[in-house]
């Protein structure tokens, strides 16, 4: 099973680089462009994905939210203000997304894949959490002792980590698709899927914008490399590889329902 996802947020990366920048006033156009390019690829290939949306993005991009829903994708929660998350976002984001879309949100991903209180997720009615990158990334993650594959927490919430390779735990998330030769990235993704039985990865809409043309963002090479249309082509290549392997693309909620039915908790 292939679990594609997109962290659908206001573009705030320049803020991390110390740029004076308003993610809503200046960044929403970047994210809206990127989300439409992603949806174009998914529609062309006939596959579905899960979109972890901040309430800020959802509030300022109603047309894109409607397109996500009408084209059969899942909406999950990704906080409120992506740059300044607070614990109350677990409740507030879910409520705002429900008010805007009428959908009962089932999944959560913490901004930047940072830790979250899973007991709070349970109290708010979430059935799964995808906030773990079980890898070592200097300055960001040190999770080499965490499980590589999905597992049910003691409170019954399914934990869905992002995929890393077996054995040496190389992360296969968005930066890997930017930086690795595509033949190598595809090979490691296929290997991980065959080994684990599922492949879980995530990207962001702003990656599909022409970041190289905007030096004012002060973004590092590792983010700008292969951004924009080259990344859209890489995404399409990855999807086609899995389709050629007859892999099944499903949403995170569909996956969660299957897993919890096989691992019932009181």
C-alpha cells in the first residue's frame, strides 16, 4: 500500500531563514500554486492522497480545499499557525476544518513532525497520528530507537511513521526526492515498500513552486534543488513506478481502518 501525503500549510520557510516575511499575506500564493500542481499530477495518474491541512491554509484557500475534497482525497489536521504551533491546535484545527468542510477529521500530523501528546489526540477523537520520522537528521530528529513501521499506541491511536529504509534508516521523505538521483530514490522506495508492506511519505505544496527564481527567500540549496516543475515530474515518475508494480494507493484513514480492524483495542 502507498500512503502519499502533503503537508498543506502556509509557506513559512523564509521565516525559518530569518527573513521578514508574512506567511499568510505573502506565502499563501506559493502554497496555492503548489497544491494545484500536485492535484494536477494526482488527477492525471488517478491516485488519491491525504492532505494534512493547517486551519490557516484552509481558511485562506477555500477553492483549493474544495478541489481536494471533490477529487476524492482525504483532509487531515496539521495545526493552526504552522510557524507557531501550540497544544490547543489539536482541538482548534479539527474544529475549524470541520466547520469549513463538514468533514469529521480523523488524522493528525504535528508541524515539522515534532512530538505531540497522543493522549490529547485520543481525547479529541483522532484515530491516527503521523508525526514521526524514525530517522536521524542532525538538528531535527533523533529517533533511531523508534519503530520504523506503523504500530498501535497503548491508547488505541495508530501511529504511522514516515518510511525510512530498512536497516540503515535513510529517510525517504521530501528532501530525499529533491536530492537523490531519481533512479536511486525509486529503488530505495520500492525496496522499502516490498520489505514493509507499505510506503509512507510526505511533501509540501511550496516545493512545487519555482523557488530558484526567488533569492529573497534565502532558501538553502537542499530545498531549492529540483523544486518546481522538476519535482512535479519526479512525483509523477514515482507514482508511475508504483502503478507499474500494481501497488494500491490509499488514504491514511483507509489504512487506519484496516489496521485497527486487525488489531482491535478495548
